[in-house]
C-alpha cells in the first residue's frame, strides 16, 4: 500500500500508528485502507488544519452528529459532507431519518456517545446502530481527510470506502456552503 501525499504531511498506514486513533476508531478500522498523521490539536478544526497543512478544503470531509426525535424516539446519525459544503440537516437528512425534529447533537452528548473527542469525531467507530449518511460528493472525492477520533491526528481515506461502511448510505446531503 503506497503512502499517499497530501499537503505538508507525512502520512503513515493507520495500522502502524494505533496511538493516533481513538479507541472506537481503532476497533472499527478493520481492513479499511487508511493513513494517519499527528497534527497540532489546536489546528484540528477544518479551516485551520487546511490552511496550516496545505490541504485543499475539497479534500477534507467533516463528520457531524445529528440527533432527531419522533414520538418520543431518539435517532442519532453520523453525517459526512465535504468541508466546502454544508449538510441539509432540516431537509434531506431529517426526511431520510424519518424524524420530526432534528438538530446537531449537543457536544457532550456527541462525545459521550461516540467515545471520541469533539473536533475529531469520525464515522469510523460510531455506534453500530447509527446510520452513517455519506454525501455523494464525499463518496466520489477520492482521498479525503477525516477525523481520527482525536484532535491530535487525522485520517486519510478514500471517500468510496466511507460509502462501504456497514451502516452507510450515500445520498445527496449537501448544498455548497455560503
């Protein structure tokens, strides 16, 4: 497996650096081809990361956790969109999940539910019962930078592989960011 080049970073096969992955990510990674890199945790937010490490925003995908409710039932989902886009939470995502009310999950809730650090949450390793909704632009983007479950590192994976995660569904989820 050749080590890809992206930005000013020295990527390593993720399996060789398990300390760069949050525990649930390590457990779920399996055979997913992925590379990892340590970063300055103060630069984990996408815009700062991309600027510092010369990674195009279009090669970075964000994971947001949404929480929906209908008739007293709660539903969580991990949503993946390119950093250049915004997720259509109140439209497409709400309808797909079949919930009446939806919002971004509270930070404390997202962290405790995933076992990952805020700012590093990734779809790899979220609870198995959660849907993973992958925007079609992520699935077709080629290599994308995503969270590792920790703020101090990032993963590099093929968007097509995110679309193959066990609970993944590929949809048109995003509109260009304003």
